[in-house]
C-alpha cells in the first residue's frame, strides 16, 4: 500500500464528508475540534480542545518530531458515516537526533458538517519513550 | 477450556454484541470461530498474533491468573459496515502477583462471521504493564 501524508489518507477515506478546501491536517479540524492521545505517557498531552490549541501544539511538535508518511492498513466506517476508524503505520523521525522508529496507530475520527470534531489517536508509547524520553517529545511542562 | 480471568471480558462483549453474537458456550473461546485470528499489536513484549483457537488456548494458559481484570466497562461501541465492530473499553483490574492496580484502557477491532468472532485485534497501553513489572522487580 502507498505511503502518504496522514491528511491525504483522511481525505481519501472520508471523501465528501470533508469540506473540499482543507490543505493540511490542521485544516481538517472544526474550530471546536478535539485531538486526543489516550496512550500518551503520563507527563505528555492527552487532550487538546479547539483548533487554536491544536495548531499551537502541532507547530511546537513539528520542530521535534516528523512523519515520513503513513501506510493505511484498515479503514472502517459506521453506516451513517459519522464515525471512521483508521489503522495505519509509519516511521516517526526524532528531529533532535535524526533517528527514526516504526509506529502503529488506530484513530477514531468523528466528522460533522465537513470537519473533524474528534480525532482520538491510539499509538504505542513504548518506542516514543525509548526515542524521546519518559514524557515523550513534548512534555506538558514545555507546551507553550 | 476454562479461563476464569476472562469472564468479565466475555460478559462485556456478549452484552455489547447482543444478538449479533451466538457463542457456542459461555467461555471466552466460545465466542470465536476455530480459525479466528487474535492480534495484540501493543503487547508488552512485542506484537503478538495468534491464529486459531487451539493456539490461543495455549497462549491463554500461559498467562491465565496473571491479572485479575475484575470488571470491563464499555466506553463506546461503533458498529461498522462489513461486519466490523470497534469497541473502546477499560478495566479496573489488579496485577495478581503484586496486588498493584491495573487500570488498563483498550480499543479493539472485532469482526463477526455467522454469529461468532473471526478477528479480535486489541490495542492496550503497554507502559502500564511495564511499570508494574518494574515496580515488582524493585520490590515495591
């Protein structure tokens, strides 16, 4: 399967559920959208509420951690098409030391009125902690 | 095959799936087809994938009694097209050896075929298991 940026996978799987003009992952979110990471280490972000908070966090994270793109391994949707669950995997780059590790994901995605209102991304914290330390790439105390 | 620690999980799944699940009995493995696949991508020692009930019975025998799961609570259930159900749930368990709490959170992909499960892919947070192992070694 092709390796693509996560936002391209989301656009392909969610299709007409997403308003057309979004160009970045952040753009796919509603203003009141929520980003969650349930398996994050205790000292790391578990929930961001609202697009401004998500934008600020992703900008800060981007300097520390990068993605080489994802490979979609599973895609499921409710009959009403309001919830998607996607499984994907990819390499994560530690921008501090240039090393990479393999990661696997399951995302629970809710869409309403053309935008993502909930993106709950489960990932394995073990390689994250091994690469970045016990609180991951962006410990809570360092979030701007 | 009898795995008492899995009674709470079995209870949650059978109630959540209701009449979509027609198990052959009341045990955990009775919910599954003989050729079912059991997939645990975030298992603490590395990914675990077991094909078939017979092999799963062996795997379960090796870990039975390690955790008292006590109760599984369903947080959300998403019935998908193509006989897939995704579930988010948690337990308020206890590690049997150390007595330490085991408050684990899960998300799972289940696939149904003719009233029984053909796939269970369950994700959990292995940091919890590792913390208990470390605390146990440290003599906590």
